[in-house]
């Protein structure tokens, strides 16, 4: 029994870490640039597909493919800000941001479907083998996922806490006007935030590609779960995103095992109840004002 | 009329008000003064229901209104203006005041939905009431102007009109003359006296000492969230603590 | 109907607007006798259905609620109606009014929990509902599970005193039923908007803090808007179920809701009725006439949305009515908390909180 629980927990953590990366990126975008970036899932999909294409078609090494994925999503994110969101950012309008993000989501989603086809794809195995600790086993590729994710998470935290850019981001997330008065170029910050956030999404996709099946709808499917994670952990809190992601991953895995397809409903209901009692999420400040 | 007992309000680790006791008596004009950050606006926010106090009570005409939400406090008879003009910018002046009459509807909701003659009558009479308030404050020539086009002083006056629309017994004015030139200030002073003569009790947060001295019956001084003095003009002006609060202690 | 028109055009309801509307209704009644292609009648019916949904979106939007759960309540109405007719054996004419009532009650229960968190919280919670509903219906075997309910009977024939009973076989009776429902929704929505309830909504939409301080129970009025909008969606769902003849949980998803949003925004959210109608009309008829391939339709729609929001945020109708070009009407609704204009009490609160937070930044 303990082995089972342990195994499930490990699987849950692995699943959860993908959510963690995405949630951290989305929290960043959400709290700094206030864009309800529902197109975020599509960048995740893009990252995964680029890794697949580079491995299966171009035959480059995995880390090269991962790098390409991250570079591509970052560039695309920067372009999106520069040509779309930059124009609506300063209106202060919630709805405008959401609508633009929805438009982007539709474009990217359909484009992905058209370019990559409708069948699910599998990346040829990159890290074969299984590691066993006692009676708990974990495929090596999942272990690689864990390590890479932790590495990036630490890097993200480092940027956010220590670097000047991170401080600028935090300032803008608290009060853009005051930040301007302090000499922060909010436009640059918004640009960097979207780029960085999309980089994380691409990384998340690239990192999960060797482990899970990739299919065109994965972007739309995952964004809603990520939003839930963020709501759970608090919309302005990165640590909340981490915790929320892990909780989601573990709960999903346990739920899948014990409850089957009802797991998702069960999960949503539980999270809904938590959100009701703590509208700011478990760790967040009380969300955005309207 | 209004009693505040042992009121405290904390924001995170910051104590905006601590252990404050305050009384506002019927038909008086009370001045609330103090240096910036003393907690004056927070006090108004707590009384009018925008913040719930961390500790303490607010009692209005024998009724405990502590923790009531803002709309409930308005229904009880306390009305307020804001430091920064808070208006329905895209509506006309008349519409601004008319919208604030929402509390005064007597016909049932169904009748209003079906637009029965009695409901329409009531709408007309509430419109007239809105116009009367504008006339009282001298704003009726502007009644069709969009609120955004008013001058600063006019907007402040409009704010007061809107506060009056709820037929309050107690009116809380937050810095009513800030940013006005002397002519506007004099007009505002007259208006506030006229409001009092209509039987409405008033409490004013103000920095302009002339206004406070001329207008207010009693004065309360706050500093760091606590009451440091209370009384008539002479007592306040000569109070050592008050002087220190505003000017700082002597080095010797 | 422009924002300012609500308040002092009460008396002008008998004015030229009424004539224009009557004329339009007359034209609409006449259409089936002129246009005989069932395909176009079908398109008109679809337009009517989606226009109603778009109108409900705007009703909620005006009070500051951006709902991603519209399709969910649409679905609840559809399932309720189908279940009543198929499982309880009642006549459609009982199910039709029952559906909005059932939907409204459920919306009241859900709204009571969800409307508490206006803004972002509401957005995410309604998107959760939007996602959830498909799963919920899919897992209820009694309601057909993931294959849905098929063979939903058409509405029962209407017995008329001297004429033949009206049978719901061709599209034309459905057309008239949709017209009736549409007018019903239109009239009741308009009555609401021009009453004190609508004024309270407008106040909430413009400046919720101010509205609250003038005695408007912001929560209660938002809840009312939510319930009424959802009930209307449920009514529409009932029609949908019996018109299409089968329902499937996959149809009631967030992407449907997003399409509804698009219809409303395209037309112009400043207009409670004309906006949704025009937007829905364009989005229903234009792709058809341009024979746009299914594959690129989302791409074009997405691009359209982005261009629209950048250059013409007030929707198409804003080209004709300059007052609404910049969404001025909705300062309070769709302001991000730290946008250009802040309501004073919230900015003071934020100042206090920022004071605390700035300690942490160091």
C-alpha cells in the first residue's frame, strides 16, 4: 500500500511540475501585465510540437530541440506583445486584454491543428530506462523532467527576486504608475514579462514532450487547469502557483486511480469549494480589484 | 447621534486607528483635523461601511452599525463624499444626482418593472427631487452637462448633491474645499451652513484651518490614529499636543 | 440604446423608436412568406438564438460581470426541457416556461457563491462552470451520458380554435416561435433596463464603489442580473433542444461562450440590443456567404477579434455613434484595478496596502 501511495505521489509530482511551470509563468503575466492570457496554453503546445519536430524530423539532440522551443516561444511572445497587446495595455480595460488573448488563442490553436495535423504524436524515446528506488520506479525521462523543471523554477525565482528586471516586474505588478515615477519603463517590463512567461510555457511543453503524448488540443485543454491552479494558489503568488500545481498534479493522479473519469469533476468541485472560502486563493492577496 | 467606541483598524501590520472614541452630536458641525496619515479618511471609511473595523463599535442613534456594509450604512442615514471626486463621469449632472435617489423608491419592484403609471409618477417626482437638490446647491444651470466637464469645485459640489440625495441624517464630508480658490471656498461654506440649517448633522475632514475655525462648532484632532484633542477652537489652538503634532517638537 | 438614453427617454418610448421597432417586427413576420429557402430561415433562427445569448452576456457585462459560463446555463435549459418532455412526459409548452425557471433557480444558487468575487474571480469561476458542465452532463447516464439525448420531439402542435393546428414540421413554425421568444426577451430586458433596476445596474457598471455608497446593494443587483441572464439563456436552450432535436454535452462548452462574446463585441457592447443583433447577424451570415472553409474560420475570426479590439473597441456600431467609441460608458466595469482612473476609496486602500508591501520589497 505504501508503495502504491509512494508511486502515486511520485507520479503526481511529475504531473504537477508541468502545471507548476505553466502556473508560474501565467501568474507572472497575470500579476504584472494584467493580461488574462488564455492563449498561454497554445505556447505550451507550440513548445511541445517544436521539440517533436526537431527530434523526429530534424533529428537534432533533445536539448537542442528544447532550446529551439524556448527561443521560438519567447520570440513569439515578444512579437505578440509588440504588435498586439502593446496597443491595448494602457487602456486599463480588462475586457480588451481578454478579447485579444482569445483571438490569439483561436489563431494559434487552429494554426497548430493545420500545421501539425490532428493525430497525436509521440517523441522517440530520448532517455530510456527506469530508475528504481526500493519498490518505487520512475522512468528516467520523468526524472529528467523533474530536474529540468526544478532548475528552471529556481532560475525563475532568481530572476524575480534578485535581478533588477524582477524587481521592476514586482513594482509594476503592485502599482504601475508609481513604478513609472521610480524610473521603470513599464512598456519594457510588459514586453519582458510576456516574453519570459511564454518562454516558460514553451519550456513546459518541451519538457513534457518526451514523456507524454502531444496532440493539437493540448493547449486548450491545459489552460483551464492552469487557471484553476492559479485560482487555488492565489493569483499574485508564485509560491502559490508552485503549491497549487503540485496539489493539482497529485490530486489528479490519485483521483484518476481511485475514481476514474469522475476524478475531474471531483477535482473541480473541491477546488471550487476552496475558492469559495478563500477567494484570494490559499496564498494570494485578494485578487484584482474591479 | 454617532458614537464611536474603542475603534481600531489595522491594515496588515499597520495600525491606522487605535482605540478611538468619538462622539458626534445632533445638528452640530464637527471638524476632524490632523496631519496627513492621522487616520481621518480611514475613520470615515469605517463609519460609512467601506472597511470593517478590527476592533470597536460604531453606534448610530442607539443602533449598532458596526460592520454593516456600505449600502446598508447609507440606508441607515449616513452619507459621505470622497476625497477625490467620485462621480458617474459619463452621465449628466442631473442623472448623477437622480441615480443616487435609488434608495427612495417606494413602489414595489414589480410595478417598476412593468412601468405602471404609479411607477412612472414616482420616477418623475424623484427627478424633480434631484433637480431641487441641484437648485439648492446652485448647480442647476449645469444640469445637462456631462459630469466630466465640470470644474473641480463644481464636481465637489456635485458630490455633495449626490450625498444629499439619499436624505441622510449625518453627512460626512471628506476635504470638501481642497483645491478650491477663495471664492469657491466661501460659496461652499455658505452651502454647508445651509445644509446644516436643513437639520443635517455634518462631520468634516479638512486641512484648511480657516474653514474649520469658521464653520465647525467643535473640533477633534487626530494623530497616528488616536484622538489627541477635542473641544472648541480656542482650546484646540492653544493645545500643546496639537501644536507639536503639526509643527513637531522643539529641539530643546 | 445608448447609456444616457435609458434615463430620460422613458416618455419617448412612444416615440419614433417604437415605430422603427414595429416596422422591423412587421418585416420579420413577413420574411417567411417571401424567402422560401429553408436554409436561410434556419440561419435566421440560429441568429435569433445566438442574439439572445449575446444579449444575456451584455446584461451581465454591464454590471461588471464577464461570464464564461453562458453556454453552461444554455445547456441546463436544454437538458431540463428535454428531460421534462422525454422523461416526465409533459407537453413542450410546459417545459418551455419551466426551463428558464429551473435554470434561474440553479443560477441563483451558483450565483450566490460566485458573484461574491467580482472581476477576475468571477471570470475564473464561471470558466470552471463552463468546463464542468460538459463533464457533469456527460457523466449522468440517465441523461444520455456523453452521447447526449437524441430524438427530442418537436413542440406539441398548437390547437387553434378555427384553423388547423400548427404542426412543428417545417422550419416556419419554429421561426415564428423564435420570433416570439426573441420579442419576449427583448421586451422584458428593455423594461428592466429602463426601470430603477436597470439604473442600479448602470450605476454599478460605471462606478461600483459609488453605487454602493448611495445605498445600492451591489451584490444583490449583480446577482439579479446573473440570474435573469442565465434564465434567458435557459429559455433559449429549451428552444434549441427541441429545434435541433438532439443535444450533446460537448456542445455546451467554453468555446461556445466565447463565440457568444464575439457576437456581442463585434456589434458593440455599448448597445444592449442592437449590438448583439448586428454582431450575431454578421457572424452567422457572412462566413456562410463567403463560403469560408471550416479550417481557416477560427483563424480569421481570431484575427478579426484582435483587429477589432485594437482599432474598433466599441464594435461596429461605434462607427455610427461616436459617443461609444472608447467604451467610456464602462469605466467601472472593465477597469483593471490599477488602470488610469481609480475610484478613490480603492486607491486609498491600495495606498495603505502598498505602504505595507513596500516594506517587503526591500
